[in-house]
């Protein structure tokens, strides 16, 4: 289904500009949406640029203006009242969120949101706060960036990866379990990831997070070090959510505990959510499958707003179109294995 959607949504986006958003809101019944991004920047971000599209400030503000035209922004406190306590919305609303706890949330995004009066929640990886470590996929992007800039580096890893034909494809296929390969390749071609962390400081610092909290922004957890949950055991899944949410609660004294799944919540079992509820680990969790109903009432699906070269209107209208087309088929509910 995910593959079908990835094919279908870009097709829909070509006609999405022609359909009034209020009409799609009414037809779909989707009055509460949760768009999300990672970073916004007018500068090149080599640790991200080979992974997904990073919008510039002009495009981001255009997205926000579109959302404000048809939706009211709400903060996490209001959002939880709607989801957990069934508070009725007076009009269509959106909760804006950002993953990975990147410094752009402090330097670029927050000033724009503050000026426009839009609240947001940022999800942090506890193992990356204060630039203690670097997400393995960001390491892959840095390696690809260097290979593109310095062709001689390719010759160095050809001997190390003698059976690999497409280096970029291979590097992006490396997963959490074999991520140490990226450290080896980085060393081989002269990339010092620790130096990158110290010099560029891609993640938020404790001080920056505290400042943002004082400004009214909210924070949640995004795991310790960003594994794909489908690829780790349920025991490790529970460790990742428990330690990361505890870190944020204790370090920043926040009143609520919430969590967004790294990558996706695809194939996360019902038993995981039951254990999270039993242990009172997180009151709400977030996936990123677009507008969908989830059999887990406390798990809300967000909408990725970083589809390459697509405006907020094209992305949202395509997602709502897709939801409407599936309504007669009963395909808008996510079910979980026990």
C-alpha cells in the first residue's frame, strides 16, 4: 500500500490546485491535521540534502499562509484535549510539528512561527541533544555529498565496497543494525563526524531548548537514536520510547509526555501500544502515514510536508483526495497485529 500511495500522491498533486480545499475538508471529514517537517533553511544542508527535500524560508512561509487561510493553529495542549478528551473543534485546525530536534528549529523556524503566532511541537532524539552523536542517515548524506564533490573519494571506497555498483543507493540502504559501516567509510574518505558535530552543531542544545520552551514551544521524544521500529525487537522499542521520553520529562520538566515514531510506525504491534499505556510512558504517539484513522486511539497520523517541489496546497489536497477515494473501500483505518 505504501508503494501504491507513493506512486498515486504525485499524480494527484498535478490536479490538486484545481480543487477547493474547503470542499475536500467537508468531503473527507478531516478537520484536524498535523503537518510536519524536519528543517527549513535557505542554506545547503549536506547532512540532509541527499535524504529529503528541505524547503527554504519563502516556500515555508507560503505553506504557513495557506494553512492559516483554511485552518486554525492549535498548540499541543489544545491538541491533546481534542484527541484524548474528545473536545470538539470549532473549526478545522492544525498542529504543526518538527522531527529530529535540529538547530534550524531555533535559528530559522521559531522566529517565523513566533511572528505569525503559530505554535508547534518539536520531537527530540535524546541521544543527539547537545550534539552528542549524529543520526546514521545524516552520516550517509555527508558521505554522498563528499563523493559528489570529490570523485577521488569514490576510488578509495571502491576497494572497500568492491561488489557495489551504485554507491549512493548502497549508502542509503544501510540500516540501524549495520550503521557502523558508515563510520568505517567516513574514516576511509577523511570525514570526521565528531568534527562535523563540533563545528556545525546540527542539533539543538539544552540552552536553546529551554529558551524555546520559555517562548511557548513544546517538545516531545523521537527515540534515543532514530532506529526504524520495524527492524528492532519490541523490548528495544520500549527502551527507545521509555528512555527518550523520560529524558525530556526530567531534563526540561514538561507536564506531558509524547512521542513521534522515527521514520514510521509501520508494523508496530498492538502489544507495544498496550505496554506504553500500561506503563504510562507516553500519553500520545504520532505516525506519519497521512490522514488515516488508527485502531490505537492515542496514535495520530501526521502528514509529511516535504514532498519535493510541492506546495502545501498540493500536498494536503492530494492527501485528502486520496483519503476520499479510499472511503468507499474502507481502507482508511490502520489495523495492528496483536
